[in-house]
């Protein structure tokens, strides 16, 4: 139990945010001051397991020495030139990341929402210049309950009324269909002026809603059939989180590039990355595509002062090296299966939780209560008291996404905390 005197220190930081910061978030009341690997410590010195990983940005663990070392070394040499000039890091990074993910070109940006906006612009321009769609008529298919960010354009095709209300007028050019519905996708693709299909391989913010195993593959095949771009938003699901390098790989368990492309594998025309591409150390995002698509972008048509800066390139290469060198996809796959098995066994003994779902180490449990209840929030508060940090999503769902460097022993300790906490309710 935290003493009143010590707890006051946390409250002082919370009060500072409340007074001087915009109220656009509702954080769990814990003030973190340090992180290492799978652990974080608050300002009072209490240690917690991090089971959110900054929404899967910290897949490689907090303050990974290889990533921090690369960032510090580059920061001492050259931090920013803008794209007005070349620098000696950008081309090296671009070659590295395109080879790593198997694309011809990359357009580097900083944040996930910027990357999604970039992909939308690329898809529209491709539709006008390569597919022959009349200018201003392009349509992009999206899914209900999606989460791609909160810019004005992105909230225009969101179901989240809290993110939308009083932010209109909204941007046109989007067709919304049910998620994990191949027939609905094909019907939408048959409409005129379709530029592409923008989709999350797993809907994380919607509660780790995991589609049928063949949904990505069938979606890719339909996009190819109707000459539309298959655009995969892997900002949260990518970089080994789901037990494969990318979630569009589905249940593919090969450790090298897919040669035979198993039934669950899909190859995006446009790949959107962010979050863990920097290991949580620096804002880095990227949009990757092959020449036929990416070459529609010409000088002056898109950019960012910080996009592709030397520190970002150094950090991203180090972060992706860690994923490969430490076999994080394989670890996520093994640990995720174990996590769902133990939670599934527990669910059979209780009516407090209705199901556990996910892939790799991106998972969620659904609390047996109404969506507008505060039960999931209260459970997360108790988890905090018991040394584990997680956050509800969509009211009665709790998302669990620890760093991928977690060991089996640590995971079992965390599962014990989760089950014991649930038993307190």
C-alpha cells in the first residue's frame, strides 16, 4: 500500500497535467518515471509489469540498450537536415527497411496517423493516374469499428462518435463495410471509382477483434481481381506483435520470406508501419509500396520536415535488428498461445469473463458486463494495485499487450496476477 505522503507526489504530477494540459486523454492514475524491459516504475518507486507496451510501440521492451545506444550515437552526430538536403543515414535506412519488408520504396514519416494520411494520398493519386478514375471521384473502402488515428480525414470514416462529434464537416471519399465480411468487400469493390481497401489485420482499438484466418488473403485476392490497392494498417499489429513479422502473414510460422505463401498469407500493395518500428524510443512511421504505386508521388507533393531524419533512421534500423536478433516474433507466438490457453482454462471456471481472443501477444478478455459499465476500469485499477498495468477499451474489454521480450516465467507471473485480480471481483 502506498503511503499518503508518497501518493501525494503522484497526485502533484497528475494535477500539473490536469491544470496545464488539454484533457484529451483519460489515463490510469499512475505516474511512471522509469522503464526497463517488461517493467516500469512509478515516481514512488513501485514496480509494475507493463501490459500495454504504449499500445504496442514498445515491443522490444523499455529502453532497449541497442536502440537507445543507436539513438544517442546518432544524436551526437547529426539530428536533422530536413529533406532540403541529403544526409548519410536516410538512403541506408531506406535500403534496409525496404529489404526487410520486401518492397521497392518507402516514404518515411513520423507518426501513425501521418502514415495513414500518406497512404490515403498515395492511393488516391494512384487511382487517378494509374487506374483512370476521374479526379475527385476516388473512393477508399474501410471497415466499421476501425481505428486509424484521429486526424480530420481519419475521423471522417470512424464509428467512434466521441472522436467525431463536433469535428465536422467530414471528408468524403470513403465507403464503410462490416469487418471480416468478404462478401461485403466484394460488393463494395464492384462499385465504380474504388482506389483501395484500407484495413487493420486485427482491430486493436475495437477490442483485439481477430478476423477469420483467411480474411486477409481473401481480401488481397479480391483487391487484385478488381484492380484496387490492398492497404494494410500494421501500425499496432506489425513488428512481431502477433507472432509473425506482420499480422497479414496470418498463421504463417516460417522464419524466412514466404516462398509458397500459405493460405493465411497476404501481401499488401501498401504497408503502413509505426509504433514499434522505433521500439518506442522515437517517433517513426513508414509507408511502403512497390514502384508502380509509390512512383506516383513527385517532388513537392508530400513530405515532412522531420520525416526520414537521421536519428529516426538509426533508431528504426536498431529496433528492427532487435526483432530479428532476439526472435521476438517466435517468442510472441509461443507466449501468446500459452497466455490464451491459461486464460481460456480459467474462463471455463468462471462467469466473470466470457472469452479471451487475440494472436501472438496482442490479446484481450471480454468482461461479462455491459459495455457502458465501469467494471473493466475497476479491474484495471486493481491490477495496478497488484503490480500490472493494462487499460480497458470499449468499456468491457481489457487489452493485454506486454513487451515481446517477456519470458515464460514472467508471463506466468502476470497471468497469476490477472487471475487472482479477477477473483477479487
